[in-house]
């Protein structure tokens, strides 16, 4: 593994140097837009009309024609995308304007004639708005320039229908329509002569920087139409920044790109390598976020971008402990005209609504705005999933539909990070982040490095996890746990749950402590449930209370010895910090838990029916999530004295909330089995206490309680001021809860022999 680790460290260093250095130039990573570059190349020099003003743009066109004859983007298979049609037409017009390279033009025409049918007919049923506006215009411009753009008989009707659809758009929308983004004004270069616009209309809609809605191509056309020197100043600034090929949008929203970068790093599973860089970025974003007032949107065409950015910022900032309020991105719920517009045009808001839905994962108690935003966004996303294609103006990549479907079908809290990272790597091999006006807006070079690093990092984790799992299996066998002859053999399940639920350091002892604790909890719990006599169980309970197993024999002896070894493993690294006290506290926690199992077994044997409160006081201990969490905390934060974290009956509130949550979560999925076995369960007790209610309503009642407790838990996990635990310790609590949710999201996967095998193979064995 050493060569792989060295490769990862080298890549991390390169990314830090290139992306997070003080000299980082965002525009050096943006893929140029052939379409926009062509429009700048058409502008004549003011003193020599026979020469282009921006010769570098013309040279870029000559140097960047693809071997197949087109300009523009290709997909993940290296095939041209639909934007290659208008981009190629525009580049040929630029070359024709200056009488340059008939060879390039002929090659471009050959591409258009050979590929238009394939590209158009594949997309004809769901062509995006930008294409419907731009493509017919570029055909007209090319023909007016003397280029012989020909279409087969079968395609002429398609092109005519696209032109008719464009006419409907031009009739339906205003020049600057508050409900359409980008507005028609930003397609100035593509508007036909029949669409009457005077110079005043153009000038009054220029931005302060002289651009026409930050579009280089539209601004180039605005200059050609008006000679406005502010337009020229904008174009000169752009070319100075990006000589040669220009981006599809300028200036870029650097803050939005920064948010996308942090989001991408986290979703690829690389956050551990860039902790300081992420914090620095988010600190700057938070300062701006805090100082910007949430005000009413006057320009509705900017709504999709604003919702996208605000909701992404909210999720990232809240996840990192910043104090942000839902109103900062839920503002659209209170502007009736915008809300109605989103509902009517939901397909154009898909990526914005996707971000809104993800932001609502991090909901605290009493945040009713987030509840409303979650219902609103989910409803519209579900409608989008029924469409043939996603026609969104912001984000687009081939597997976006499957990503949304995954988000809606499996709750965030029931997904394990390691597999989520894998899915994001596999679904995002194409590096499209954003869509500009008429071409994809990519951060290609940046994303290539990150993707390579993500793949290497995932492979390294897989190899590390495999080795660690084998070590754990040896431990289970050496202590006789795999040969007991009863109960559930869950060594792999227990390790998978903790390994895949969080991105702990690759050499973390935490995984083994949590997994060993979970294995022993499972075996001892089964001993109490199905194997031991009441006398055996009382003997084991007393032995654990004395911490002396000499009187034990058989299964009880094996369990006690393995448990004693685990306690030694936990205490040994902390001998210099009163390790005997650490051991004593862990023993007390186990004694408390085993006593709770004996209480529950006694209830079953005697037929005693506890009250709901009495049951929960015992049940939150018997679920044993505290045993899997608290002893591991001192391995996460060397700066915190472990003793104060290991006292039974003095748990932090966050731990108590975890204990109750995991108990109720377990009970909502196991009540049918426990009802057959004559055991007690919160759902069963509630149903019996309210016989007119019925079991299904009791399940719903318990889930409502669970939902409120988990919102409070999440606030304790993410926000400062609720406890004195360091962030890694709080996040371990969250990882344990996510593991329980994974097991009990829809059924009882923990008791299934095969339900998790596919995911375990993907996590540990199947290569990317």
C-alpha cells in the first residue's frame, strides 16, 4: 500500500498547489467556449476592417478544431454533444468572415452534414431552450455568410420545426423577461432581424461592466450593433484575462465556484486531505453570507441560480457548524409569484430544487420553513423524475437523474459515506458542473486532478479496509466468538457499518474498537435472547459486575474473556492518563448494559409489562449504542482527557439522544419479530396501551417522536455550545446513528444474511 499512499500524497500536494494557492486563477481551469470565442473573432479591428480585433480568438479557432471536424464539447465517450452544432457553425462563420482556411471550413461542413441527423434526432423530443434559440440563428447566419449548410430531406422538417418553436419562444417571452433565465437579451446575437430591437433597448439593458448579461457572444453582438465603448471595454478585459478561447460566461461567480469546489471535494470523499483549505473557503463565504441581507428578488430570471447557491451554501455551512438560518435560502417560499413560477416551470429548476432538498436534511427542531421546503422540493423533484429528460438551465450531467432518484429513495441519514463517495465518483466521471448560455461550463483540469485523486483514495481505503477486516476476523476466531454455535455471525456487518459510515483516518483505531464492541454486543445479546438459561445469564451478569470470570464456564466464559481483552485494548494506550480509571469506566458501562439485558429477559420470563417510560429507561441502555461510541472517543481527540467521556450514567446529552434514537429506530423495524417472541418493545407497549389505535398508528407515533429527537441530536452534533466534545467526537455519534439507520431504514437488514452482501462487496472488494 505504500506506493499508493505516496501517489495520493503527491496528488494532494499538486491539488493544493494548483487550486488552493494564492496565485490560483479560476479562469485557467474553465474550458473555453468555441461558440463565444467565434463571436469575438467576428469583430473587425477599428483601424483595419480587413483584420479581426481579437486575432487571438481567431487563432484559437484554427488551433482547436477536433479531428472529426467540429468545435465544441464532447461527452464522456469522446463523442460530440449537441452544442457542437451551433459552435461549429459559429466558428465557420468567423473563418469565412476573414477568408481564412477553406480547409477548416470544409471539414466543419462535412461534420455538420454527416452528424446533424444523429445529433438532432436523438434529442429532438426534448431540445433545451437555449438550443432552440441559438441553432436556427446560426444556420441563418452561416447561410447569409455564403456557407452551403445543407440538410437531408428528412432533417429539413426537423430544422423547420425547431425554427417554428423558436418563433413561439420569441412571441411568448419579453426581451428581458423576469421569468426566463437566461433572458432573450442574453441571446442578442441569435435574435433574427424580424425581432425588432433598437439601440436604446440594448444599451439600457447592459450591466454595469458593459456586458449583456455576462455573455461574451451577446456583448460582441451588442458592440457590433451599437458601437458602445463599454461593451468593447468589457470584451477587452475578458480577452486580457483569457487570451484565445473565452469562457461562456464572464465574470464568473467565484463564490459559487468555491462552493461547488468544496461540495465536490466532500462528495468525492477527499475532505480529510483538505481540512484547512475547506475551512478557509467556508469562513470567507460565511462572512459574506452573514453580511448579505435576505431581500426580495426583483430579477426573477436570476432565481434558479440564487436558490442553487443559497441552498448549497446553507448545507455546507451548517454541516461545518456555522450558525445559518433557513430563511437565507427559503425566501422563495414567501414570494408567491416566484413560488407559482417554480411550480409551473419545475423542470427548469431541477438542480436548484435538488440542492434545496439536500439542504433540508440538516433540519433542527422547530424549523418549519425547512419542513415546508422539503415537501415543496420533493414534490417537484418527483414530477421531474417522470419527464423523459431533465431540461435544467444550471447543472447537467448524464447520470443526474439517477443521482436525484438515489437522493429521494434513500434518506441521507441512512446512507454510508464510503458508498456515497463511490456513487459520486462513478456517476460524475464527466466533469460538467454548470451550463452556460449555449455550451457547457466546465472546470475540466481542476476536476481531472480531483477525480484521479478520488479514485486513488477510494482504492487505498478499500485495501486498508480489507486488511483490517481480516484482522478483525482473526480476533473473533482467536477468542472463540465465531465457534459458539449460536446467534448471529456479524463480524463483517459490524465492521462494514463503522468503516463505511464515516471517513475516519486510514490508520484509525476507532474502527476496530467500535467493531469489536458491536460484535460482542451482538453475541452477548443473542446469548441473553436465545441460548443462556436464566441461571447462566445471572452468573454472567454478576461476573461482569465483579469483573471476575473465574466462576464462569462455557459460552459465558468465552464472552467474558473476549470482553476483558477488549477493555484492555481500550485502556492500554491511556495508561499514562490513569488507564485503570479508563478500564473501570468501560467495565461499568458494560455492567450497566448487561444488567439491562437481564432485566428485559426477566420481564419476558415473568410476563411483566413495564410502562413506556420504564421500558425506555432500560431500552436506551440495552440497545448498546453508547458502548459502540463512547469508549472510542478518546482515540479521536488526544487533547481531551478520556475519563470524563467514559462515565456510565453521566453521558453527554448527545450520547443520551443517540441512545434513545437508536432504541426507537430499532423498535420501529423489529416489533413484528419481537411480538412473536413475546418480548417487549416501545411500539408494542404503545399499541397495547392504546388498543383502539392499532399497530400502524403506534409505529407512526414512535416515528414522530424519533424524528423530533433526531432533529435535536443533529443540532447537538453540528452546532457549538451544546456540549464540550470536539467535532470528531460529535461526528462519530452521527456515524453510529447513520449505521443504525442503514440497518433499520426499511426493515431489519442486520438480521438478514444476504441483504448487505452486495453493498459490502462494493465497499471492500469490487474495483471502481
